[in-house]
C-alpha cells in the first residue's frame, strides 16, 4: 500500500457506558475508494464522524496526512462529508450552497462564484444554479451536495449513506457519477453504507464492521468468496451455512459428510459455507444429494433465490438465473434435490 | 464546556436570576420586613403575617377570590367545550385555523378597553338595559355585582380556554373514537368514555390557565365587580399604591402564590396521572 | 335528523361564544366614533372628536413615545433571550437543564399583579425603579418565554445535520450560528420580535407599578378609566388594537404560515 492518508490506530469511542467502537486500527491510502459496511449500530458512522471531527475518539490516535488530528476542531479539518439527509441549506439557492465552504474560508465573491459554477457544470447542474433547493429532484440535490463538498478541492471525501434516499434507478446512475469522479479527481473516498450492492459496485476495498469492530477487510471479491467468519458469511451474499465436525479431509454435518479443504484438526468443530449461486438443483436425486422441499422463492430481476428445507429442518438457499428455471414447477412443498461440487465449499473454523 | 456554549447559558442565568428570581425571592423576604415612618426596613419579623392572617377582611377576600376564580373556571370550561368540540370535529381544517386566528385577536386588544366596553354595555343605562327597556323589561343591575366580575374574568379567559380545548380535542386520534362507536358505544357515552379521557391533559391545562388568570386579575373585580369585597389582587394594589405597606402586600402575594402552587400541582398531577385500574 | 339539529345547536353556541368574545372589541371601536359621552341605544351621531382630543393631548403623545420605545427595546431583548434559550435547549443536554428552562419559561404562570409587586419592590431596592428601562427589563422577563417557544418550534424543523454540515465545510461555531442557524430561524425571529412587542405594548399591571412618572399608553388608559367615563379610552384602545394587530399579522405572515406549510 502507498503511504496511508488516514490512519486510525487503537481508536476507541465510548458514549457513556456504551462502547461504539472498540480498538479500531485502519489505514486508508491516498486515492483509495474504501467502503465501510455493516448493519446499523456497528460503529461505521461513528468511525466516519470521528474522521470528520464530529466526534472525538475516547482513546487512540487519528492521523490525516501524517498529522495527529485528535484535537483539531472540525472546521479546520477539510474533510467534507456528504450526509445521508444531504443537509443542504434550505435558505440558500443551489449556487450559494456550493459556495458555502469557500465563503467560510473567506474567499472573495468573484472567485467563489467562478469555482462554484465550475463544479455545477462538472456535475451537470449549472442550469439550476439560481434555483431554490426545494425545487430540485432527489438526484439533482445529490449532485448539489457533492459539488458543495468537493468545491474546496479536499484530499478526502466522506460519504455517509448518501444514496439511501434515492430510487433504485437513480442509485445506479449516481454510483456511476461517484466512481467516475473519484477516478478523475484521484482523491480518497470513504463511503459508509449498509448496502452490499453499493459497496461492491464502487469500492476498491471493503471494511466490514460488526459490534464496533472490524471483522474483515479486503477486495470485494475476496470478501464475497472467502468470508473469514460466520458474521461475514451471513451478512454478505447469500450463503448456506452448515455446522459440523472436522474429519480431517471432510466435514460431518447433519446433512451428510462433505469433502472440503483447509479443515481444522479432526474432531474440531467447523463451519462449511456454500454460496447459494454454486448450489445445483435437480428434480431427481443422485448420490450425496440432499432431498428438500421448497418453502418460497424470491425474484429480483433476472435472479431467483429459492428457499428450501431439508428433512431435518435445515434451511438451504439456491440462487439461479431466471432463465435457468426452465419449466421447473415452483409450488411450495415441491420436492427437489440439492448438490454442489466438492471444491466450492469454504471452511471456517468455529470459535 | 466551551466559551460558545457558556455565552448562551450564562447571560440567561444572570438576567433571569437578577430580574425574575431576584424579585420573587425579594418579595418573599419583604413580607418579613417592617415599615417605620413610611420607610421599609430590613428585618425578619412575623408582624405583617400576624396582622394579615388575623384580619377577617383578608380571609373574606381570600375565599371570595378563590370562589370567583373557581366559578369562572367551571363556567369557562363548560361554555367553551361545545364550541371547542364543534371547532375540533365539525368544521374543516381551514375554518378551524381561521377560528383560532380570530380567537388570538383579543389577546392583542387592550383588556382594559374591553373591560371599559363591558362597563358601558352592562351599565344601568347601558346598551343591554336600553335594549331590554324597549321590551319593557329591567333595568337590571349588572355592574358592581359578582355577575359583572365573572363577565370580566370570562372576557380575559374564554378565548384562551376555547383555543386550548380545541387544540387538545383536535389532536385526539379519531380512529379511537370511531373504534368505540364501531364496538357499539353510543355517541354520548363515547364522549365520556373515550374523547374526554384522551383530551384530559389539554382540558385540565386550559382550566388551570383560566384559574391563574382570573385569580390574579384586579381589573374585572374592581371596575365590573365594584370591589365588593375586594379580591386579593385588589388588596395588593390598594396596599401598595395608597398605603405604602409593601410588606403587607407581599404577604398577600405570597398567600396567592402558595395557593396557586398547590392548585397547579394538583392539576398537573390530575392531568398526567395514569389510570391504574380500569 | 336529530344529528343535524344537534350540530345546528352547537354551531349557534359557537356563534354565541364568539359574540361574547368580540362584543366588547366591536363596541369599543363603534363607541370611539360615537358622539355620546355615555353611549347607549340608540347611538348618537358620528364623530372623530375623541380621536382629535387624544391627538391633541401632550401627555398621551408622550405615553405613545414611551410605549413605542419600551416595546421595541423589550422585543429586542426578549427575542435575544428567547433565541439563546431555544438554541441551548435545541443543541445541548446538561445537568440542571430542567431548572434552566424553568427559569425562562415560568414567568407567564405567575399572575402579573404579583410580578408587578415583586418587580417594583426589587427594582426600588436596587435603586432601579421608576425608569423607562425598569419597564423594559420587566417586560423582557415576561415576554421572553413567548419568543423562546416560537423559535424553539422553528428549530424542531431543522435537519439536525445542518449545523454540523456547516462546521464540516469550515465554519466555526459562531460562523455556523450566523450563517446557518440564524437564517433558518429568521421567520421565527421576526415573529417573536413582533409578538413580544405587541404583548409589551398592551401590558399595564407591571408597567403601572414600576413606571413611576414615565407612563405608557396602557397606564394612561388605566388612569383615565379610574377617573370617569371618557370615550377617549375607546379611541386609544382602537389605535392600540390597530398597532398590535398589525404586528400580529406580520408575525402570522412570517411564521405561522411557514410552520403550517412545513
């Protein structure tokens, strides 16, 4: 990794008796698009707010560009943020909103206007410059918020679930805008989200948090294919999770014995993770296949997820392209057989 | 705490301490002061208290004021309720807004001038008796009676009571009333079993404000009630303005505050009390 | 059928309540143009005599100037007090916040006559009674809670991130207050200023007690009423009403309509 732009070392944040962040260590490189992801209450937004200076770490050191930032007040940091609520100033028009950061830095009117207009053009909202904020659409407001944050040409942009209020089709558009901007500007984006699709679509690197701790860091595909713990396996993607006991070269589960690599010593407990899109479904059984009955299905565009139940009550999932369904009769209670190739299972040591 | 936060807190505490708490505590202290040769002297004597609490006329005033304020509170609550009910449930949102706006207007007309109007209207040869006279009735004596006092009190309090009652009724979740009706509750019963309990807090607060305002008003009982007998606020005015006996006035004021405090505490307890058993 | 009769009866009741409330207001305006010294039915002839009298009266002119000075100063101080407490309540949590808020919110629950006596006694004791600014100080305490309530309601509508967004874009706390919180609250600040001015302009009990020789308009009315029946009171009352109601209408335009919309 290049020299880190942001370094969090041993960061702890407590609110009264509640510990929001436990001894967090993280380095963020210059020019990196990093996504911090996790369920609500995992400490991701608190971490972002500490980088911005809106919360002070209880313990640990926060450095930006090598400088210790713990005691630098928020307004001296130049770590602009795109807020979940956007937090546009309703009493200012579009251009005045974009100029705000420049005005606070005491930059003259003409220069302010020139730079604001430049950014309005760049984000294709020049025509709305003199319009009141509440006449703009969701997507346009999103662009105003971006322009307002970027106009001071910061080294880092913080984004706190900025797309969560947008319609699905606009989210895709804005993802394109964000990745293009980040590449062109070459600055660091720290993107907090609970949405897997947003994080995986844009980030170079993903940090998964749970309960105030980082549980895994890696490239999107690593996270997706090789979760390092049960939490990540459940939180990311659609995985089947089978608990069992290692036999050295295979794992014994209530559904049968499956060969697998990287198992702990024989006799130890382990977890077998099989991604739902790698499971094969057939009407007729073969050796080692698991008989199941269909409980329900979920269509998301071209992908279908089937939820099935094995004889002992274990719930299993299969993800298929819609066209692969063919003339399968999908009624609840329908009988199917599941199987998967020996090499697709991913083993986690249970702790 | 930083200087910024302090800049908003400290001046308020100092200002309100000097000009709100200061006067109130000084007044309480003053009720123990002495007046010698028309000059007030710092002291801690119970003389003023002993004197005021043993005078029959003070207690006459006390019970009269308490009675009149209670009567007005009951009258205002009952007069206002049907009006508030109509405004809350039988007219459109727009009409209700306008009605409340109209009801705010009296607060910005001089209460003194309104009282003076009533004086002219209620007089022996005033508008009402002239009208009644044309119908060969009257004349009736309305000024310098308890009736006059209550008219004055109501002039002061009725708009506020209607507003507060309307707002608290309008905020009721109508689904609850409809649910009761749907379960076979007749309309009149739904009023007592559902509507009134739901609006309870607002109705009690309205009554409390009505009581406080009537209890503390010296204009109506003086000009329309003829000060027969004087109410406690009239005692305060007279004792302060003509007698220079500020400590004695302070005794009356402390009596009033104690009474109001007890009544407000009871009212708030009633308003926020949770029903334990059905 | 009976439901309609009930509704009709209730509407008549409502009308009667409104008539009772507005009768004295309408009557005072009508009487102010009526030639009789003691108005009754049938009314006398139309006259502007009472208005001519008050405009010619030096003492009333002086009182009007005092009233304007008092209500304008009161409105500035009360609005500042109200803004500071509303903002503190909105932004901070701290021990003893309850008593702090009670300190500013309680004055309206204490009868004016008691406040009047307490203010008179205290201000005399510290040697500050009988001045115009004694009234201003007292009125600021009495009206600040109304300013606080209006501005606090407006702050309820603010996006809690708005101020943080300003800091994040480089504003100090003071700059953010000036460039974000105050512009956002502007309609409420204008309304609060108007309402506190209007209340101060009408208040007579405290003003009467602490004013000494510096009488305001309501104090003059009180003194006239104490003397005899004088329709000048109606003329003054109508003019005061006109002033106050203009302030209320401005407040309404600036605030109530916006709160309604948001």
